[in-house]
C-alpha cells in the first residue's frame, strides 16, 4: 500500500487531505480512484490506513479507517554527521541512511572536504536532500522523515555534540592499527531512548588534528573492522550495526 507523509495540519478527527506533489502522484502516477486505500503518516509518529473519498483539483480527500502501530523506527536516536563528500555521494548517504533508520543528518565541512557548500544554492540543495529523505522514508515504510540539519563547520559539530550521550567517530588510523573494540563497546552502552552521534569524515577521513579535538570532547575514535571503508559506506555500516545490535540481536 502506497505511503505518504501528510502535515499534521491536514488531518482532522476522521479525514486527511493530501495536496501538492503527493496528490498528483496519487492521481496521475498511481491512477488511484475513490475507494482505493493509502497509508498516511503525520511525521510525528502517527500512521493510518485511509480510503480515498474524492479528488478536488490538486487535493485528495481521504477518510481515516484505522490507525497503524508503527514499529519501523529505531528505538535510539542516531545522527549521522557527514563530512561533505564529492559529487552526489551525500544524496546516496541520505537515501540509504534513511532506509537504515537514521534520525537526522548533519553535513559539515571537514579539513579534508574538497567540496564546499555553496551558500547561493544552499536552499535548493537542502530541499533536494529533504525530498530524497522523504521518498526514502516512504519507500522503507518509516513513520518519520529524518531531518536534514543546516550544514555547518567543525565548530558547529562540537556544539551539536554536547547534547549526545554517546559519540563516536570513524577514524581510519584506528582501523589500520586493527582497533576493533570501541565501536562494539559503544553499542553495548546504548539503551532504548538514547542518542548517538556518529562522525564520518569525507574522502580521506578526518584529519589527525580533528581526531585529537574529537577525542578531547568525549568521542570514541573507532575502527570499523579490518577493512578501510569509503566515506559513503561507513555511515551505512554504522547504521546496519546499530540496527542489528538493537533490533535483531537475540
């Protein structure tokens, strides 16, 4: 059943009104008719099965039939702080990271970032990333869309880190030294409702200077197994490991 995120102000006690691109998708792409069913989510945790009643221009009127218990969100809050990578890798990270349960993403400019965030294109670029996250959340049947935080610098990252219980950073030099325990130890410390901030550097990883500062601010510098991962692979490895440890491990 097709899933759509609908703002909470478009919900009444027994109705949901879908508008904009989603309404066009329902009528023009999916070619649905009155009587067809969809799932609507308010991005605040509520999901409901709804029956389409009527099409009114660019609006779809649907009746709420029953609420759905949401079991698709990770029980811990995971923020991926991603050093700005080249090309379209950030889009890939957000798409796949959303599917794997990330709560939000913080793109930041690191010492080794080649790409710089263009302020003139910032609004459109963020809108593009938010659209990718929304579509990925719908596809993976999540009940919430991850937030794309405003891009920042390394100092902004340190400020954000103050509100997290557990903080880790993927550090290539630790992987080369076969460090393999800190990530697992950090996962064992996670409890339902906790928050974890995961820092991944751009191509080339985080610098030695950045690693020292992060360690001084309470981050665990972690190797992610015996292999060196690409910048777009590391966050997906981390999210997969968190999901296994929290949701699948017996």
